[in-house]
C-alpha cells in the first residue's frame, strides 16, 4: 500500500465535502408536473439504452459496447435482456417486455455446456426471471427459473457441510472453485438465499430453501467474535481460509452477504429472530471496528486486511446507508438511521466533489481528514442511488430526491452515447474517455432506482417487497 500512495496524489487532490444545508429536510416538495418531467426523462434515457442494446448487441449477448456499437459477453446468459425485464415492466414498456418474454420462452436455453458463476447467475438471471414472474404472473418465467435453479443445485452437492462451489456447468453439473483450490468468498456463499427461498415458496418445493439455509446456518455456526465475517472460506473444511490473507470488508466480495442477512429476516416477515440476531451482531461489529469519522465529521467505513485497518472505501460500500435505514429497528433504530444518513452524505459527496459529478470507484481517507481518489473510474454503479431511494422512502427527506436528480443529470452529461450509456475511465476529468461498457446492472439497478425515487410509495412498497442485490423485486410472504 505504501508503494501505491505516491500514485494516489497524482490521481487527485484532497477533495471538498459538500454538506447539505440544515434546512434541506424542509425544502419544497416536488409538484406533480416536475415528478412527471423527471420520470419521463428517466424513461426516455432508459429506452435509449434499451434500443441501443437491442440493435447493436441483441438479446443473445450479455452487454452493449456503447461507443463501438458492438456486443460484449462475459457470462453468455443474455444478462441485459433478463436483468432488465422487471425494469421494462415497472416503467410500463410492455411491448419491449413481451419481446423478451418471447425470447425467454423460445430461445433462452440452459441445457448448455457452459460454466457459470453460481452467485452471478443466481442474483442476475434467476433473480430476473423470478421478478418477471412476480410482476407479470406469466408462468414462462417461473418454469425457466425452476429449470435454471435445478441445474444450480448441483453446486451444493460436493461438500458435507453444504457450502456450494462457486462455479457450476449447466449441462454436466461439474462444480469447481474459481478463486484458488478449495476457496470461495463470503458474497458467493451468502447472497443466494433470497432467490432460492422465494422459488421454494412459489413452487411449494422446500428443496431450494433447505439447500441455501444450510449455508446460512453453517456460517452462523462459525460465530465470529466481532460479528463480522472474514472474506474467504475453505470449501474442504468449511472454515475460514487465509489463502489471500485475512480480510474483513463491507465492499467487494462481501457486501451483499450483510444485505442478505437483513433481507432474509424481512423475507420471513420479520419472524426469524436468529436471522435478525445474526444481522444485529454484524452491525454492532461494523460500528465498533469499522466505523470512522473525519475531523470534518464525514462518516466512512474502513477495511481490515491482514493485520491492519485500511482507510479505503469503495463505491460498493454505499449500499450500506440503504441497508442500515431499512434495518433500523429496536433499541438501535435511531443510531442506525443516523449513521445511514451521515454515510449517505459521504457517498453523495463522492459524486458532488468530482469534476464530472460522478463517483470514483475507490477513495482513501488521509490522516482522518478528507479523501483522495484511489481508483478514478466510474462503472455506472447503482449503490448510491439505491441508498437514496431507500432513504427517501424511509425519511421523506426531499434532499435525497434532489441528490438523485443531480446524479442523473451528471450521468446524461458524461456517460451518454449515441446508443446507450458508458462508464468512465476517470471521473476527475470532464473529458474522460469512456470505458465502452454498458453494464447490465445499469438497466436493472441504476436506472430502476432513479425512476423509483419519483414514483408513489404504492409502487413496490418496502413493506411488501424486498429487492435482491440486483434490484429484482420479490414479494415478502406474510405469515
């Protein structure tokens, strides 16, 4: 890390922190005309992306390269098409939705000699099909989801303790590690439960839920003393692995595990107290060991790696304000909501203090003051706008809508191409080169959450729906 530090300073100067005015909570509410204008603009830009993907990539391909107008595949599972199904439905693009419905019915085939990531396939493809079923009640999606899930179940058959291998071949059912011999990550183990639980409920077949519950129970049995779970696990023993060193993080490869602890509890209609306890213990660990505040009172969360804490925070960590707000409950409710709002300010500042108005991928806080850019790229990520959506629904503070709109305008200004939206190489430049990838999650998450910021609370109410980590809405069963 010391060797990298001089490079940090060449990437960017210490950046400003823009504090919201104290009266932001009392700012004027948006009128119906302005809400209609904003939702129309978001819908138009979403449709622009969709048409570009359909024209230049096509449903058989994962993603659009929106600068060169070509396709890009990294999973070969039609990621953008499947991931965007529920966004099409929610934004009332029914004709486009039905085109994908027909593609799923006729052309989407999982009987293929194809190695896939259990985690990515579950959250993106299985989740997308299940959300399409939830919203449309079209059995085509449920049956395709069952076919896919039955193939993914083979990833769990290789260990006695029930931890799944991270890669599975859809035809041969051969499971394999991906990170190293017998190694898997926390996110891959703990971010598959919502989808399999929901499928069990819809089909009245417990095998899916029982299979993933073994994983949750096994991780709980490890009983980490801090409430926080290490990043890597050994598939042979089921215990913690130090293959790449001992790491605890709320960012990449771990973030959605904590999200799913909370949402598994919500999925039981808040009845499973063991899940709630597991989540509460994790939050206490975050507050005790990872919570930091700068001299200017900006809140952030650090990582622990090997034997030291690192004052780095990546964009992925900005899911945390939404999670803490959604999970604010019981005796710690006020504290958790306050931290959620404070961290939301920091996450927005990462956008507001950038020349492009968009957040870098990773920043580092220096000497407990402000931050420098560690990784300047922007990947069209959704975490900040996801948290803005949840905090708006929870608090009704108008500033979250205004922040979301500012981010949307920066996206249009800096990322829009003739056929879609592209990530940026360097957010610190107003003339940054584009990375030529329109991530599938941009349509399934970023644009969806921006749109939902301006819809009525009756649209996918948080009391009745939870969103998986790719923003696919699943109804909460009432027991």
